[in-house]
């Protein structure tokens, strides 16, 4: 059982994207950093904002928000993971998920990228798909051609409340996930609703 040493939140930098559905990963790692009393600071060599926290199991835990825009997230994740010698199995990537309804959050390891450009770039630049994912449901617009527009818009009020609830539920099981006890984290999160 390998503990998690790097938690990556996916999103797009800049105030115009801050409240958009595609930034759900940023929202969760911001909250996690606050809970762990860690602060993000820009790190040019890692192409993003980095926070160093004390790992609940001892040692260091790195939190990362790539500043590369979603489609180039792997550049940032790869740079930090290589520098600190963090394996894909020790990495948790938090991202928005079209295939899950708002309010639903699911852990999974490996698998495809499902058309998610951030995941696609991480798979390409970080030695394959074997990292952990925390998928935060944002729902689907119903039309494939509307996806790009949908993810870059703010969620409706009731959807945002459900997404916030899913983030809160995910953070409650984060100690188990960080310890590498994904069966316990999954059982608690996946049966919570």
C-alpha cells in the first residue's frame, strides 16, 4: 500500500476561470491546503503553484496547481514528480468529471482519460495512466459539441452546492486516501450518498 505524496488539482489559472466547472480540482486542493495549514506559492521550475504540507503519516506531502492551462498539465506534474522522485502510484490527481452528476465524487486508479485534456497530457508526460484520480462530478451538457463551452462556465447555484458537498465529502476521507488506504476511502466516499 503506497501512500500519496503528491496531490494535484487540475484547473485553469486566472480570475476569468476561477469559478468555472473545469476548476473543481483547484477548489479541492485549495481547501486541502487550508486544512493542512499549507500555503501555495508560485514555483517557476514546476510551472505552477506549490504547497508543502506535513503528511499525516509523516514526511512531506506536496500539493500542486499547474499554471500551464489544462491541456498542458502534464508539464507541471511531470516536473515536480521527477524532481521529488514521486511515482505515479503516489500521485492523486483531482479533476472535474463530465460522466458523474454534480454531488458525486469517485476515486479510481489508472484507466483512460475519457477525453479530459488535462488527464491526457499527464498520461503522456508522466509515464502512463497508473496514477490515482479523484473525479468530481460536474454533469454533462447533453451535447458533445457543448462540452468545451460547458466546462468553462460557472455551475448553476444548485449544482455548485452539490459540487461543494462532494468536495467536503472527499476531504473527509482524504486521510485514508493519503495513507494509501483507498479501499477504506472508496467505501466511505462511494457509499456516502
